[in-house]
C-alpha cells in the first residue's frame, strides 16, 4: 500500500475508516494523500486517530495480515497482527454490500480458546468487552470495519 486516499472523495466515511485501519495494521507509511488545506472534519478525525496511529507505530513492528475470510465471496474478513506487550490488533471488516456480522474465533488469531481478553475499540475509544473468550463479533454496515486491541486479561489495561 502507498498513499492514503482518505479525504480525496469517492468513498464513504466508513470506507475511509476501513482504508486507514488496514493501512495502519499493515504498518504501511501513513502518507496523507488529500489536500490538507481543504480537509473535512470527518477526514481529519480519521487521519488523526492516535490509537489507530499507535498500532501503525507499535515498537514490535510486525505487519498485520488477513487471517480469515468467509461469507459471500469471502467478504467477511478478519485481519490481525501482533503488538508489543503480548497484545493483538484486530480488524473485523465487512466488504459485503449488505450489513452483516463478522466474527473472529481465537484460533484464527493464534490464541487458545480459553484465553480471556479485554477488547478496546480504537474508533470508539473505549473498552467494549472484558474477559471475552473463544470468539468475538461485530455487526457492521457494508464496507465498514471496526478496529480493536485484544489484551490478555493477565495484562493490565495500562499495557494498551
């Protein structure tokens, strides 16, 4: 991946968020490709999300990748990558043309099914689940994604 297209027109805000999330997870250079003199508030909010940028800049420096896909033409996708502090960055992405539920199972993430994790939503800036085991799901609009940090419960939130 090269230049970010966020703010250039032609995509919805949901698609821009997905684009930025995948670029960050893949440790791609976050080079802004729009005219910053005329950036919208929505595009600026996406491009300046410090929690998503932190995934891109994580000191472990390992690129995330697609770990699962299923559904019509594989359009329900799970992307993940390791972060420092034994955490995982996880993106649930609905590339389908209809709203759907995207689920990740711990095996796809390389976790034991009994591992308990806390889950932080990087777009909502809040913890959405504590002590979750086995699997996690999100209901997503067409072309939308959510990005999370999964932290094993034996680690404190301050590690995230």
